[in-house]
C-alpha cells in the first residue's frame, strides 16, 4: 500500500469493509491509533524514493 501511515491503512480497511459493516455514526468512536498499533504486528513501513510503502510481513 502506498500510504503515509498505518493509521491511514486502518482507515482504508474500515472504508473497504475489512472489519465488517460499521455504521457511519459508529465510526467516529473507533480508536484508529489502536487499530494502527495492532496492524503494526503484521505490517511494516518503508520509504523508497520519498514514497512511504506499507506491506504485510506475516
């Protein structure tokens, strides 16, 4: 993924429905930073030629 942060990846996963159907009014209560910390267990970030990439390690 070409994203700036794991938090952005968490937001993308929510938008894509990876965590199931989450109603719009509930999404404001999600802790995206906590989801990003959890994603860090399986994903890593690297910067190549000034672009940040996130990839799955596990």
